[in-house]
C-alpha cells in the first residue's frame, strides 16, 4: 500500500491525538500498567526495541497483541528455549517439494512487533540472530538481504526469578534495546478489574483483543514517527543528555559506562515523549523521566559495587540528582 500525502505528513498535534487514540484502545483490554504502555509506544515511535523484565503472567504478550490490533499490524511470538536455532527466528533457504529449486522460508521475525519471550533462555548464538534485524531492520539469508516490515519492534522479556538454565544477554545486545522496563505486579483494583474482564469472556481463560478498534495502520504510523523527528531539541538539551551518559563513564565503581547509543537513545525517546504530550520541543524533565529506563541496562557494575549491594538503577538515580539540568 502506498503512503498517501495525507498520511505522510502529520502535524505534532495530529500525531499526538492519534497516539492518544491508540492508548485508549490498548487500555480497553490491557488493564493498568500505564507506564509500560507509555514506554512501549515511546519505543515504537522512536523506532527502537524494548526489554521488559517481570514475572510471568503480567500481560506482556497481551500488550503486544493489543498494540498490533490498534495499529492493524502483525504480531508474532517466539518462545526462546535452549534448543532454539537462529533459523527458527530468521528463516532459511530450503529445497522445494520437487527438490529442483531452492525457496526462501521467512521466519517469524518478519513481522511488525515481535515478542521474544524469555530471550535469556537461548544461548548467545541464537540471541545474536536478532542483531541484524534490530540494528539494520533487515535479515540476510544465503547472502540476500530482506527488508523487514515497518514499523518493526522487538519486545523481549526476561524472568527475574528463575535464572537456572538462562544465558546473560551480551552487552552488545542489551545496548541495542532502546529501553528496559521493570514491570511490577498490578494493584489490587487493577487485578480485580482484570479478573472481571476475563470472567466475562466466553472462555473465561484469557482476555480477547476483539473489542480493540484499529485506529491507524502501519503506513500512517510511519507518519507519526516522522512527526516525532520534527520535535525540536535545543543544544542545551543535547548537552544535558551527553553529560548524563558521560557521567556513567566517570564512576570508579562501574566496570563500564554507557556508550554513545545511550545519549542517542535519550534524545530519540525524549522526542517521542514530547510528541505524545503534544509538545513541539523537548524539556529536561523528559530526559529525567526516561533516563532510568535507558541508562541502567547499558552499564556494568564492578565486583566492588555488587558486594556493596549497589544497583545500576541507584547509580543512575544518583547521576540524575547530581547532574545540573538546563534552566531554560
């Protein structure tokens, strides 16, 4: 489908209104967890990927299905296991039934939103199958590069409790996730409302996304992403983002600090946040609100910090409080 001139150009106000409609549709089924919904939409608008850490049963798959329904987009899910092969993600080249010709069988990564469930249960070789897709938005099969559908986002999940049989994500891969969100348990009211909705369904076992209306499509969502790129970022904001990131490299109790992708991630996400809030400019508070989801997974604690019981989150909180923000 060709992108029309109407959908190729949206004002910030129009794009903000559209994202508000998307959020309203998502919350028809996805109860509570407003911070996770906001961060998922920010990540999608900023053309990035999201790492989610939380115990099973908090609705991470439902969130992806809800976003896809509101965007009239495609969503796929891969359960990562120790025996998962890279070709199970990207696809492969195989002989046809006659044995005369080779055909390309595309894997589940060829979708708009991919949920990589318990990504740390697969070895590094399999995890790395996502590298090219996440960075270049393409997959190479037998020397041929295939473009992925747009928008494209990987939403990967980690279980923080069961570490037996898991493989730590390589630093290079963690750096490719725009944000990481820790998902808490729902509140008592949210849990009761969720239970009422599930019991009202015919099956009584899970929530359906059938009542979510498609308020946009992948082509129009590209116009929302383009509108985010027009949000103004003052040089003082760029300097502030750089100082926040560089501060992680000057802490003796850290083994490694955040790289330049940390600064870019702060600015990209800040633009998306400003757009959602119907602003044509980024403010320092945008960076403060997002830094706790952008910087912690990009730094590595030293053995000394771990022995002291320090966490990456605490260190970034200290950096935010000690780094002067622009006044104008």
